[in-house]
């Protein structure tokens, strides 16, 4: 047939018809629905993380909004998971990655100063007169008091600050008293779960719980050394939720430590407060001491609730040790996973001369 035949001319004038697509089977339809659900969930997760991360910036002027800052690592993780789900579900729509980017930038804006400070930290060589301080919330439901006691005894620390020490974990204190015979706690007869243990006898000691005190679960003890006396204060704060009580504890503790010489002062405890919260930043300035634990993640350690919830690694740095200018930092480390929902914190301080 010639190129100019009528049949070919008619077919050339018709629009090209698309090849019919086969109807998706039951499995294909199910996968399509599942992908839509994943995309919707990713969008909701990214939007929630972005909203909370932006609201946390208001912690500069609101204690209620500042309470959100403590979960910043979780918000950052949520943003990453949202993007991962969006990629797996087919990368349809731009709202999810945009929201996730907002959440990530807002979260990192809070966390970056602390993370960078840790990277820039320099350690001093230990000299004669150095001391080792262990801070550890041993947890009232400690799952392995014997292992906890063995580890604490093996540290040969100069001072140990324990929180939640007189519940079921009270056996930890009894088990290590031969190695740490001196204990300072709250004013009798007021019960206190915070105790300072040491291998040297304090020349003065007291509590922060009783009347006319700071009404804190805390204690203090002063020790004599060749370089002069130094004081250790141990404390346990409440949770940051609801907002308000924790900030009041900071004000009371700042007033309670005023009588002690700041250069040789050490303050350690479970503050239940992260370093990217504006509350802890204000506390750092108010104490007039240097926080030696920088981005040292200490909670949770394994199972952390009665429901059996657990995480494979710690996500919040809430245990801190402060020290005055008379001390240089020789070492900072996190102890092993023991029977508590916290990891222990170990700091070695060396005198500045």
C-alpha cells in the first residue's frame, strides 16, 4: 500500500490511544492503601514535631513551653523517621519533608550549643589532690542491687552522691558502707532519699529538707584536704512537668549554696532537666559554677517504667555535676548499665593551683 493511501491517512489523523493498564489485584490495592496510610502518618508526625519544636523556642519566656525542650532529641528523631517513612511510601508531596526540615532545624538550634561545647572541651592532667566524684540515681526499683554495689565499691571514689537511695535500693548503701563509712543526708527526723557517701570524715554536714531549709531532697558535706576544704552538695529535683516546681527548686538551691565558697564547691545530682532547656541554662548562670557534664546522656538505662518500656540507648542528659573555678576537669564519663533506670556519672576533678 502506498504512503498516500486513504487508510493510512485516516489512521494518521487519529489521536494515539493509551494502552489499557491492567486493574490492580487485591495485593496491589492493599499496598496502595498502606502507602497512603504511611504517607498520612509521616505527614502528621512531621507536622507534630515541627509544631512542638517551634513552640519549644518559647521557653525563653514561658516555663510551660520550656517543658517541651526536654524532649528535643525525641522531636529530632521523629522528624528523621517521618522523612524515612515518606521515602518508603513513594515520596509523594513536599509537605512532609518541609515539616520535617523545620522540626530538625528548630531542634538542632536548641541542642547544637551543648553538643558543640562538649566537642570543644579540654581536659586537664590529674595532679596530686585530685578527687573522683560519682553521681548516681540508684532508683527505688533497682533490679540488681548487688551489681550496683560491686561497681560503686570498685570505683574507689572520694565522694559518691546517690539519689533514691533509701527505698528497695537501700541495700546498695548498706553493702558499700565498709568502703564508704561516712554518710551525710537530710536533717533528722526528715526522711531523705539523697545521700552523700565518702571515704573521709566530713568536718561539717547538713541537709536541705527540713524546716528553714531549701525543702529539697538534698544534703551537703564539707571535707578537709591539703589544698583546703571543699563542699559537696547532692540534690534530687522533681520532674519538669508540670512547669513551675522545678524552677522553684533551682531558686531555693541557688540560695542554699550561697554560704559556701564557690571556688571549691561541687554540686551533683539528678536534676531531671536537660541542658537545652532554658531552665537549666538559667540555672547554670544562677549557680555561678561550671557544669562539667556536657551532653552526657544518662537516661534511660534499659527498662524505665512499670509497663516494661525500654530503649536501647539513653536519650536525655539529666544527671549533672557542677564545680567551681578552683577545680579543673580531668575526666568525665558515663558508667555502665546497672540495675537503675539511670546511668551513673563519673567526674574526676583536679585542683587548679
